[in-house]
């Protein structure tokens, strides 16, 4: 694992450009579509049974916009902002505002830079998490997407500080996110629709944490392929 400071390490970390973001979003869309029924099954147990359908609708709309050229010429930040705005306008339930806010906050953090290093991308992930927490008023342990995203962001940032490559940092983030997702099973929900079930929410994996891990896994795959 390389150390920060060498020319090779700096070059290795400068991996995020508009093409990368496009590939990531397209990979998310494929993964969400593949797991649409599973996400809906998870949501049927403790929610409104629409998470998979809503997420699929949103990322399908994003893919169509990009295919039609809506994001052509945009830097990574504005491109992610476009993704967020599209999700807000097309995804139903709480997922649209939450994921839309995440992508828009991340896009704003990246500003108009054409090339983004791993540290800056980590800061964008942190901004996404903070946006979700501000909007949903959720913390770790509430049985929400935050239980997957918070440890994932921390793992990504820690890996970058150690001098890891972007791909390794993304892998660490996905692993931490998966652990957080699985940890939602024994929790009693304290936020969202699932909280209405009280003790009956125990024993079920949170669908939002699950879709968050799908997004993190898509990031890992694209980073390793790039």
C-alpha cells in the first residue's frame, strides 16, 4: 500500500473525473435494478414495501438523463448535483430527499474541480453523510442508512490518511458499510416508518442501509476497474 507524498501515490489518488462518476452512477443503476425485489422485500417487513421500486425508478431516471446528454461537459461536482436533483424529483418516499441530498451535498463539496483526489472525495462523502443526518435527524444505532454510511465514510477517510489507494479506500468503506448494515438486524428502529413498529422492527435488516451498501459496492467495483 503506497504512502502519501510520493509522485506515484498522488497520481494514483487522482482518479475521480466525470467519466468515473458516470461509470459509478451507471453501476449503481444496474445494481439497484438487480436487487430491486430484494430491497422491496426488506422494506415490506418494516416499511411501505416500495424501497426497491422507488430506488429503481430514481436511478433509471438518472441513467436516462445521462444517456440523453444532460450531464455532458459537467465536472464531477455538478454532475453529482444533477444526480441528486434527479433523485429528489423522481424517487418516492423518504429515499428521494435523503439520497438526493446526499448527492447534492457531495457535489457541492467537490465544487467545479475537473479532477478529484481521494481526500477530496472523502470530504464529499462526509458532506453527504452530514446532509442525510441533518435532514433525517438520524444517528448510528437508529436503524437507518446512517448505520451503513457513517462507518463507511470513517473507513474511507482513515484509509486515505494511511496512504491507501482510492480502490483500497473504497473497499474498506464497503466492508465497513456491510458491517453496519448487518448490525441493523438486532436493532429496534428509532426513525422512519419502521419506528412505528417498535419491538417488531427487531430482527429485520434495514432497507436503506442495504441500498447504501449497494452504492458503496458499486463505487468499489468501478474504482477497481479503473
